[in-house]
């Protein structure tokens, strides 16, 4: 099973308990920490293996942005956005399935893996 979230390895061998690291704000300004993201990837890969996948990959991301519009030298609009996503690719022999979610709960991750597997 392949990890695509980070070159760093997760330190936990228990992905479900690693989720207890919780989404604590980090010093980077993002809502989630690298160990938390690694635990999400570990959980997705574990679920894929339990489903019978011959190989799998997962990636998780968080982003935020700011858009400012100016018209005739006047500030017109300011928009902020924040998004998050977990994507899973499951391989069963020569078959491949993909699915993604923005819900990081263990139940949603398991459901996303099942959707990719089906």
C-alpha cells in the first residue's frame, strides 16, 4: 500500500487511535497537523487492505485562499475559502477505483474506500 500524503512516516501502528491526535491548529495557520493527516492516510490504506485491495494509494490535503476584487480603484469584494479533501485509489488486480471525501471521520473514510472499491 502506498502513502502519498507526505514523505514522513506516521509513527502510530494503530490508525484509529492515531485519529485521537485530533485536528489541533498548527503553527502554520492550517487547521490540521501533519501527524493527523498521516493517520487519515493510514486509516484509508488499512480500510482498503481490509476490503481486499491488492494495492492502494491515498492523499489528503487542506487549502485556504483569499481573493480580492477591485473595480475602478475601489475594493469590490473579498472572499476567503478553506477546503479539505481525502482521495483514495484502490487497485484490485487490473481494476482501479477512485473516490474522495471532505469528511475526515472514520466512518466517512471507510465509506469512501468502499465507494472506490465498488
